[in-house]
């Protein structure tokens, strides 16, 4: 068994999807291989878990439309919020 990797992100952080995410069968209400989330979509981490076999963090991310998708670290990055100056 490999050593557990510590999560890089935490609950309530806003993240952006780095790539198109397709249904791997974890959303039975959607067609297999259907596009779930487009690259560039911003979401919020609602839970952090651990993949049992690989000991890697898995992030449950809520995207617009109440779509919750399990993401690996390479699939998301921190969202940069634009700040408008006055």
C-alpha cells in the first residue's frame, strides 16, 4: 500500500476545472461519456476524500446546476477571483 498524499485543496475553496470532464458511469442519470463539466468552469469543493487503492485525494466539487463531480488534483486548480479597483 502506498503512502497517503495530503490534499492540496480544502472544503469551500473555489476551483476551476482544467479539462473537460466526462461521465465515467458515476452519474447514472446521464449518458455514458456525456460531458459533465467544461474546462474553465468554476466550482466549489464541498468534500474531500481519499481514493482507497491509490491513496490519493478526491475532491467532490459542486459546479453550476448543482452538478457534483469527483475530481482529482490534476483536474482542478484554484480559481483566481478578479478584483475590480475603484
